[in-house]
């Protein structure tokens, strides 16, 4: 009897330990990676620190503080130890596009007239990648959006209160890496529950001469519940916009084609704008339960953006999807904010499709279900052709 009781107790203790280990989240142990005191860190010290930090990537994925420390340290390492590698790998480009020749001026590293790429992230969240892919993803926690020699963008997505599965960007960090004669290292941090800061973390809004700053930050109010910060990096022909709508954030950036390529190809999978969301994190929005579909269609169709525009294309679909999953009308304004960025940065990418994929019945083989804006445009042309043929027949 005694043995049986002891075995029973052992099983209880074992079950408790397993439950605690599986249910209690493991904190990020980044303090275990130590960087020697002092400003003048040696390359070998930085290299050892970075290797230690990168070994914690799985445990610390959801910690934006960890990602910020990693990005800052990586920037310092590149600046001190292999800053010239980018120039050496792109020597022809640099020889052709260093427009400023005065040694005291910030050199313009990219030609403003050359090809650029656009990326945006907002909503549940929805992603438009540099190569024009449209994705809706889960991606809870902290994720790298863009990372190159000049700046990095990170975002944290948290669960939406009114939904079991939806997430949205609530924290965002932009790190400008130090560049000779152009800018010191600058940090911009935004949170969805407070107003967007009107300056970088050091209190400044620009770098360089007042007449032609290499870096500038401006703030504007779109409406009582929406505000936008625009960060211009003239020396690399780049614009970054951060928008807060209600308690949610969105990010857009347009930059030279060469900067859209990941600075470290082995880390491509970690940069959302370059590679998109991992397949395991992607969502098929057409499979969402169609809660109050007619009402959500009406709300999104009839909504007017701050520039007087209506939603079209994928942004219309995303608006309806967000409303069905969250019932939070702030997402209508978020869709318009993201759409405004597209109108500003990349209007040629829009097909002006005004019929949503949710207005077709995927269960019926008699209905055509457009999977893309191109398919929708073909359907509109087909319908118009049919109407013209019928009208000519009746007239004759």
C-alpha cells in the first residue's frame, strides 16, 4: 500500500513538472550574452556577442527588446568590421551614383530616378512584399520587416481582443544605422496605444543641413483617430511611413531596388518584405467564416478614404476580411491608410477592381471566383463584352 502511494505521488509530481514546463513561457535569456563594458568594442568581442545572441533566436523570437539589441549590435559590427563590404560588392553602382562630390556633404548613394520597390504591412496583418505578393499571416510576436546596411524595421503583432486568432501590429521600431556624414544612429519607436512620437528617440527630427537634410521626420494628423509619421532618407532615396489608426499600426516603405535585396541572403527568411511570411503562417482569407457578410461588404464598399478614394483590389478584400474576423471598424480606416500609401508610392500596381472575392460564392461551380486582380479585370471585360453583344443583337 505504501509503495502504491509513493508511486502515485511521484506521478503527481512528474505531471506537475511537465505541466509547468509546457505552460509557463520561457523568458528570453539575452542577459547570458555579455558584451564587454566600454564604447570601443573590438570586432572579436562583437562577433562573439552576436553569435551568442543569434543562438537564442528561437527562445527570443517574440521579444522586441532582443531584436532591437541584435539589430543595434549587428549595425555596430558592420560599421566597425565590414562596413566596406557593401561598397566592394557594389563598386560599379557606387561609382555611377555617388552624386554628391563635396567631401563635407552626405553622399547620395542611390539615384532617385532608378527602379524602386514598395512594401507595406497593416491590419490582421496583411503584407505586400517587394516582389508584389499579397499575403495575410498570423505572425504573432516580433518579426523583422526590413534589414539592410542602412536601416532596419521590426514589428510586434499582438492578438486582437475581439478575435480568437487575428493579430495586428501594435509595436514598431525603425533603426537608422550610422552612416558617415549622413546620420548618427537613430531610433524611432511607436506603440498603438499612444500617439506617434513626433521625433526620434534622441529628440531630433533631422540630420544634415536645414536646407537639404539627409534625414527628416514629419508628423501629420489624418483625422481624429489616425496619424502618420513620414521618415525620409534622401541619401538612400528611401521613404518610410508609420501610421497609427486607433490602437493599430501600419508600416510602408519605398526604397531602391538594390536595397530591397536582403543584406544577408542566409537571413532572407527572417525579412517579411523580402521573402514574405513563412508558409506555415499564411492564411487563406477566402476560408474565413462569413459573419455578417452583407453588412461588412456594405461598410467597406461605402467607406471613403482621407483622399476621397474608395477601396479597390486586395485592399477591399482585406477590409472585408478584417471586419468579419474582428468587427472592429478601425480596420476600415487602417485599410484606407494602407491604400493611401499605395496611391502615393505605387499607383501603377492597382487594377481598380471594385468587386470583392467575397461577393462570389466559392461553393458554387456556376460562379467564377477571381483569385487575383487580373482575374477580376478579365471578368469585368467579359461581362462588358456580353452586354455589348446582347445590345447589338437587340438593336439589329
